[in-house]
């Protein structure tokens, strides 16, 4: 009878204690003490019962903690999935915009030996900033719109900003604004203010900062796997005159060909025909003033011209990352009566500069006679962008990291023709740059 009562009491106390809050633990202790006093439990049995109850309580706390952690984890995962779905629901056009840009820091030293025997020195700190985007108007990317902003003062041949004017904050300029349509992989039509669509092996005719305004239709057709033919017709507006209906424009037709002769040799060449309208008798903004003029200061030629560009190169595995060597050249002849020829020849070797310690050296010599090309176009760093100039250029590019390039560019230039009693006024120009692309 006593054993039966003992079993009933033990079961009652045990189940009564399950899930009991900690604040009621003392009530269980009193109950067990009463059972001892009544002789139902002895001290050893009471101690065993309390020990079992404590173990069971600890096990329940562990189970509750593990369950709470699992619930919290599941809740967090559901929250992340919901946030991901919300992000994925952003408008499709956001995923179709691609940003790009670059920033360049420059130190520039310039020395001109003037005819009066005085050396003209100039030191400048400069920077260039450009930022743009291309938006895919349609999902198949056949229609695109692009824009670009840059530093600079509006000069089409320079986006440099000089450190000057008591920390003046310069304006931002529109550098690109165009629409593009690519109905086939071999045909593209672009209109607006665009990157120069013409092939130029160097900057004898075109400064690399110029972004022409007009329309161009580049076409490129590949045959087999090693060769291709291209042709680019373009119409560029040079100026719009309010007083007359005849505006200055340039029509260009440039056919060309390229080929990988074998695994280690290639060439590319193009012929260009430039037809200019209403240049003669007018003047253009941003002219360097080096072409022939009449007594009113207007152009006396149209400066229509023909031009040739070409490059021939080799690929090989040389020491210290020397991967290629190439020869290149340019030629131009205008419709002027005299001093109408320009040419450039040079070479480059090294490797494409993309990563740390990649390097390339480039050398060229050019001669640009007074009326060989319209004086709003040539490289602005070569003798101030003037025609009637000749000289050397040496450039070194070294990779400091991926998308970071250190460059040193040296020009030694002079005038071709100059007045009696004057000198060629030679110029030394050194530019030290660090370029960052993103």
C-alpha cells in the first residue's frame, strides 16, 4: 500500500512540476518536504526526486532555446527572400543602364624659345573628369541612347581643367549626347554628339577629345575568321550661320580593310575622303589661327582633302612583358594651292596596358604644313594645335594597377615656315599623368 501511494505521489509531483515557472520551484520543495514528514518518502527518495526534476527542467530549457533559434533563423531567411523579391521588382530600365567614366591628374611643363631670345616657361596642374552612361532602350539592345559629361571650358579639343582662379568651381559640359540603332551586327547608325566613328591610327588630323556633331553609319563585314572590310559615311556639322542659309559642314567617306595575316602578324588600313562646304569666306570658332586667311581674317580654302591611315604589327612572347611591335603612319593632302601636305610616321612596342606593370612605349614624328588640314582639328598638345608645325613625340604608359595608368608624354616641336629675322620658336612640352578608369 505504501509503495502504491509512493508511486502516485511521485507521478503527481513529477507531472505537476513539468513546465512550472522558476518562481514556483519553492512550492515543489514544500510539497516534497511534507511527503517526507508523513513518512511517504525518505530523505534519499526525496533527494532523487528533486535531482530528476532539475534534470528535466534543464532539458526543457535547452529544447525551448533550440526551437527559438530555429524559428528566428527561418524568419530571417523569409525576410531576406522577401527583400530580394522587392529588389528584383525594380523597373527593368535600371538594369539596362551602363555607367562608365575616367579621371586624370596631370602635371604639365611647357617651354617656348621665343624669337626675341626669351624663354617662356609655364607650369600647370590640371585634371580631366568624364562620366557617362549608355542605356539600352530595347531589350535586344538594337536601340541605345548615350550621354556623357566632362570638365573643360567648351574647347572641343580639350577637356582639361587647370588649377587656377582662386579655387574657382568650373562648369560641367555635355561631352556626348547621341542615339544609336543597330538593325544588324554589321550595320550601325548613330546621330547626335558622338565619339569619333572614323579610324585614326594617330592624331595627325583629329584630336582625340573631339566628339563630332552629326550622323554616321559605320558598316563592317567580316569574311572567314581573319579578315574584315569596313566603310563609314558621315556628315558632321561644323557651324550654323544665322545670316545665310549655307551652313558649314563636312562629309566623310572612309573605306578600309583589316586582316590577321597569321597568328603573329596583322595590318589595318583606311582611305578617307573629306568634302567640306562653306569653309571658304567664313571663320570657325576654336580655330588655332594657323591656316591661310584673307584680309578679313576668313579662310581662303575649303580644306577638302584625302587621307590615308595604316598600321602593321607583330605579336610575340618577348622579355619583360614585351608582346607586340607595330609600325604606323598617316598622310593627308588638302585642296589648298601650297603647303597642303601632312604626314606622320612612328612605332610602338610593349603590351596592352591593363594591369600592374604592363607597359608600352610609342614614338612618332609628324609634319603638318600650313594648309594641309583645317586648323580646328589637329592634336591640341602638339604645338598648341597649330598647323605649320613639325616635331617629335615620345610616350610611356605603365600600369600601376588594374584600370590605373601612369603616363609620361614628351613633345619637341617647332614651326616649319617663319618670317625673316625670326626663329622656328621650338617648344618643349612634358605631361605627367595618372589615369583612373571606372
